[in-house]
């Protein structure tokens, strides 16, 4: 399979690495279709976009007509001989900011329907971060529309694969209230795969162990560290600002936050305030209700059962060690 190349930071292009288990999942879905849309969620920057783009190439090589959209980046791929598909996606991407994102997200459903009407027998829809584009209030409706393509195609088909990726923890809860999708978590890269990515970074750099302990295998944070000239403090400061860890927030929840930075499973306590858990999920700081570490329940390799150094508990985890460090710094500030 051809490995895609992706931009880690401006000026640095890396080759897709690892995710063998996740790609194997895609092959399995291709063999028997996805009975429900697969909604894959996980930490920000854990590599969901890279995996989807590599999956698009894999499905193309398996003979699928593939539509991939990333509305927030106004990006798409159309692997099909129906030229009208690429033209309509390009027209949508050219729309003004705020319009293009919604157009791209919604257009994939119409285009999949069109491909089926044109007697294309193997169809794949891959949608990246569409819920941020259309708004969380529309997430469940969007998934139901995707389910409609699977359950009621305009013509008979051989296989349909539908995958949606999101970083929004609150979206998981909204969609989970219905039976319209199969939710699968994805975690940061495992250590061996992350080492392959680290080795592609040019120039002098800190030891791999130091970078691993900071990022927990998160590719996006690897890029941020490189841009910050490997200054962890700068990246943490940016996270404090981006996650709005203001004094009012930390003062309100100080006792629980102090417990959680030591052990995220403290938030699994029946006494833990759901308001705080909701806030931490909404700000993409934690992943709550981690699935059992059975690879059949995950899109790829699951995290360890527990890892205190990386901030991973059995049922709750910080998205990365740097996310935990941002909260720790905000508490100290």
C-alpha cells in the first residue's frame, strides 16, 4: 500500500507510520461493509486525520469509489472515475469561509447517493471533524443521514464503508444516545510507531524518551514542540491559553483538579462533579469513560491499562501529559 505524506509542521513532511491495527479494521469493514457509520473519537492531534487519509488510499486500492472530506481545512479527496464528484467538491471548497465547511460536510451524502445511482458497487465516505463544521446540535442528524445511505441505498451495492472522526468528547455523548452509529475510540500513537515519526524529524532534538514522556505519542504535539524549538514550557503556556484555564475555573474546581493531575481516575469517583467532567471533556483535556483494553473495541491499539507517567487511568485519562501539565501549571499560577 502506498504510504501518504502529511505535513507535520510548515516545512516538514512526514510519511504515515504505524496504525496497522486501525488499517486492518478498515480492511475488515471493506470486506463486509459498515452496518452502522463508524464514529471514531480520540484526543486532539492523535492522528485521526492521518489515518483517514491513509484509509482513503487503502480503500481506493481495494476498488472503492472514495469521498474524503475535511471541512475545517476545506480539503477533500475524490478517488473515483466520476469527474463530476471532484468538480462539485471543488466548487463547495471554493465557497466563502463559513459556507464551504457546511457545503463540504453535507455534499458527501448527496455524492455518495449519486455514485450509487451510477451503479458504482463499492462506496466509501470518510468525513473528518464534520461535527465542528456543522455544529454539535446537528451531529446526530448528520449521522442518521449517513445511516440512511447504508440502509436505503438507491440501488443495490456490494459494499459501503462510512467513517466519521471527531475530537469532541461531548459529541460522543450526543451520538451515543441514539443507535445510529458505532462509536470507536482511538488513542495516541503507541511507542514504537511514535518513534518512527520522531525519527523523521530533522536536526538536533531531545532524546526520544523525553519527547515521549511529554507528548504521550501525540503527533500534533510533536509538531508543536518542534515549532517551539523543543521548549516544553512554551507549548504548555499555549495550552493554558487555548484551553481557557483561567483563575476563576481553577479556583472553582481546585480540590478536584489537584486530585486529577495526580490520578485521573479520581474523576471516576461517584462524588466527582459531573459539571467539572463535562467542562474538561468540552475543552478536550480528558477522555472520560475509557473502553476496556480489548482491541476489538478500539480503532487501533488501545492505551495501557494504567500509566501514571502519561496520565492514563483505567477509566479516565488526560489527552496527553502536556494537557495534564497545563492544568498543573494553571493551578500553580
